[in-house]
C-alpha cells in the first residue's frame, strides 16, 4: 500500500557535481538546501543580500551582482538606531554607517565574482507580495519604491502589493536575460518555498504561491537552461501532513526539509557526487562528535582513524576542502 502521492520530478540533462559552484538566492527555504550542501563541501554562496522573498527583490539583487553595483552612503537609512538598506536583510544593518556600507559592498564583490564562475543558480521564491514605500517616505528616506525588508518601520510607510503574473514574469524575464548574457554557462533552478506566509492570510498565501508557480513554469518552458524543482509540491502534496511542520504550522520541520533535500540530491545531483556526499556526511558526523572522556585511548583511536579517512578522501578528491576536519582530528579534537 502506498501512503504518499507519487510525483514526477524531471531531471536536468546535466546534473550538479562537486566541481560546479552553486549560488543560492531567495527565501529562508533556499538556505535549508544551501546550508546542507555547504556542510557537505559543495562550493556555494548563499543570499549575498540576505533572505529575500518576493520576485522583484530577488531580480533586483541578481541584476546588482551582474552590474557589480556598489552602494553609497546615501543608499542607507538610519532607522531604529541602525544604518540599514532597503535592499538588504537586517543581518547587514549596523550601528556604524561606514562599517555597514563596507560589509554590504564586500558582499556585492563576492557575489559578482562568484556569479561569474557559477554553473548553477538556485532561486527560491517565497511570496508574490511586494512592499513599496509610499511616495513621500521614498523621497524623504532616499529609497526606491520597492523594499526587500521593512526593518520594522511603521506599517503606514508602505503599500502592500500583490504582484500580477505579468509583472512577476516581466521582472524575472529581464533578469534572466542579463544573467545568461553575463554567464553563458549558467543553469538556473527555480523552486517555490513551501513555507506558508500565513500573516498574509491562508487564501492570500495560496493566491500568492499560485502566481509564482505559474511564472516559473512559463520560464522553464521558455528557456532550456531553466529547471523547476518542486519543493513546494513535495511538502504540500506529497508529505501533506501537519506533523511535517514546526510548531508554528508554517515552517517545514527537520524531517520535511531532509526529505526535500534527498529528492533534490536524487534528481538534480549526479551519481558520482551522491556517492561522495555519503562519504563526506560520515566525516561531518564524526567531526561533531563530543567526547565525554577525550583523554581515553578509545577516543584517540577514534581521532586517528578519522584523520586517516579524511586524508584518503582529500587525496582521492583534491577539490574538497577538509582543512577544518584535518585540524580537528590531528589536534586531538
């Protein structure tokens, strides 16, 4: 008896391998996949602007990497005792304007260089809702009309706008043309986040997700180098149970994200890299081992055995970075 719904997941003709850099951009769910692959030693760069949810913010950020945009002092606003950027997540906010600006522009530099060499770009869209500064606040605060993060500014400063399908398609299509011109070897994987934006309302969340799904399927049909990974459908339609959500009933829990990652590896990562992933995973588990009695012979033997395993893997796969593990196992944990 089959207790879950079958789903057809088309694989790209060329799959991801360990020697291909991957950039991840978008909602918090993209970081679940990105963090997992980074942990397993893939060459990744995640969210150079911080977490982004709506298509306009995602497209603006990617275009800024292509154009190697540098932000200026007048691009920052002083709000809630911090210097902040409307185009960046609050992790970039800083009490010192010069420091905050430097951190932002260093991230822009890394993103520009990484995107130029990247073979894969994974874009996870979270919501069709975009927040726009009302005209008087946009002028007073030196900001563009659309913001990626509201930074706890008063609600009356913004208009909440659900982007139309045509609008989403336009901003993403323009962004994609610039990306393919900038990096002709780039392949793009779109996903839609299964995180529910319940603050928008259940009905509004479903309308929002539907628009994203419609556009990304249109784009994947239009461009041979665009692919769709059904993270949303895997959680909503295949797992289809609140026991796979966290206590807030909004965010998929550990079991759900691991299930999605397994499917991503199965259909989007090549066979040889999947085999390497299993070996690396064993090393990472051993690296996290906490010894209650570190001076025992048993623990020292454990460290020596894993140090030798790491050395063998490093010789076999020289493109993997095991500096942390070599240091940990060689120095007695």
